[in-house]
C-alpha cells in the first residue's frame, strides 16, 4: 500500500478536528497538480478511473460554486471518498453520486456508507422530488455517521444537514428548497 493510500485509509480511523486536519494534509500533498484545463481542479498523476468523466463534470460544477476540488485516487486496497472540496480554507470529503436516469438514488446513497460521511449528488436529469427526499431521509436514518448531502441541480447548490433531514417536516421543506 502506497504512502498516499495509507494517508487516505487513516481517514476511516479519525473524527472531529483530527479528521479535518488529515483531509487538509492530504489535499496539500505534493502529488496533486492542477488540471491543465482548470486551475481549481487538482489531480494525482494521470490515472483516470472509469468514472473520471463524471468526476470531472461534478468537479467543474463545484468550481462554479466557488470550491477548489481535489480528485482523489481510487485505490483498490481501501474505500475512499471521490473528492476533497475546499472553500474559504475548509476542507471536506465527498462521495459522488451522479444521477442520470430514473434509477434508485437511495441505493446509491446507501452504497456510500463506509466510504464517506458526506455525499454530493450531481443531478443531470429530472428525478421525482418526493423520492429523492425520502432517499435522503433514509440515508440519514441508516447512517448515524452521515453529516450532509449536497445536491448540484442546474445552477443550484442545496445543502442538507442531519438536523434538516431528521426534521418531522423535512419532506415539505425539501420540496420547497429543491423546486424553487
């Protein structure tokens, strides 16, 4: 296992301030270099996973919302997040779920458990708002370590934290946020 992979694997053992410091240390590693086409997107080497184009589309959308994006390698030895997003000096990890069609968002969200506690859903198609809200609510109910779900939909960025997702009136509030 490479030194970089060991640093990524260490994320699973940390929480709180230690976790945040480790995420920042990873983002600041010398292995990262800016993408030729976008100086706010950083990559390691030139390895391109099967999901590289989806990662790049979501990364470009994140840049539009003011983030610096670090695409993380996908080692086979450990489950890792897809991104580190940085805004105003705050570094956070996200697992990407791109929605192309009518398939279950819920299954995709549940798949990220154990990989990362924050999920970025990149909506590239229309999806039933009620089903999406119920999937997010279920994700927070099943994953007690879940922190947030961020959604990119067109020109909007919607952030759902645990307190909102577990609110009794979440469905109504989500529909209002998502459809405005």
